C-alpha cells in the first residue's frame, strides 16, 4: 500500500492545529481592528504552513514532500505580499466583507469567515497532506510528479502576470484621473484579453498541479474534490462571480463580458 495511514493521521492533526492557530490569530486582529477582510492575508500563509508541516512530519517520498512545500510556499509568499499590500493601502474594509457580514456578531463572523476558511484550507491542501504520507510508486505514474509541479509553476506565473497587469492598469487609471484625463474603464489587454479573471484561473491551475503531483500515488488520486473545491471557491464563493456582480451594471464591463471569456481563457470575440 502506498499510504502510511498512521503518518497521514499525524500530518492531518498537525496541519489542523497550525491552521487553527493562524486563523485564531488573524480573527483576533481582524475583530480588534474592525477589518474582517484581514482574512485575505491569512489564506496563503495557512496553505504554506500546511505544506511545510506535511513535509516535515511526513514519511513519504522526501523529494515530493519538499518540492510541494517549496512550490506552495513560493506561491503563498507572492500572494501574501500582494494581499497585505492591498490591506495596508486601504483604510476601509473590502466591501465584499461589509456586505456579506452586515449586522453579524463577532461569533458569527468567526464562524462564517475564519472557521470556514480554515476548513477550506484543510480541504484544498488534502492532496499535499496525503502525498506527504505516501510513497512514490516505481510505475509510470511517478511522472505525474514533475508534470504536476510544472502545472503548478505555470499557474503561478499566469496568476502573477495577471496581477501585475491589473496593478499597472490601476496605476495608469489613477494617474489619468489625477491629470483630469479620461480614465480607461476596463482592463482588456494582456491576459485580461483572453479571460475576465486570469488571476483566479492561474490560481486554480496551481492547485490542479498540486493534485496532479500528489496523484502519482494511488490514495491521493481520490482527493480530486480538493482542486474542484478550490475552483468553486475562486469562481463562486469569493472571487469571480462576486466581481461580476459588482461590475456588471457598468456599460463598459457589459461590453467586455460579450467579448471576453469568463474564466477559461479563449481568443476574444471581436
């Protein structure tokens, strides 16, 4: 059997403890500051912490354990830097959280935001946890490891480029407003010409790759719900759909919706 069940139990318990500490600390800071959107800053660190914990405590293939930990930590570091920069750059809470949590008590906020995010982190990272406690077979399936890592890197690059293009667009838009010039309404160049949410798409691909690298071992193959859940979160729960709802009443964005794919990239319609 590829999987060491006892070791997986140890990895899972330690991962849950680490995620719990991160979420509890973030919730405390967020409630004190009145900024429930601090939760955005804990997403990357929580997943990186699980990957490193799994690598440290796992008894499975060492190369895979630490490769997944390294790739996850690199992805999380960039994302966290971006999220923390956004949080520091705004004195107001993200309206997504304000609308979603309007009138909620502190215990309700903890349950709806921080506890839910903790559960999501453990679900999304399930392939990494399983891989940490599983041996890498000698069959052809072992090539899923380098293939999965390559997919992770590709997704991370797409996400990073999309975020950079968006940041440059916002800077140009702000500069145009300060000069009194007409500011562009929609970012529809670069990767944003192929998908209306290329950053979320890239993020999804990262976790597809993590699952693929883990699926080289038979037990991890059954963790397919993890990347599916991540895609669901990015599209429906916290990401793309909420952006569409917020932007959808703008005529320029409505035109953009007609021309450019929603999530999966494709050539734009002219």
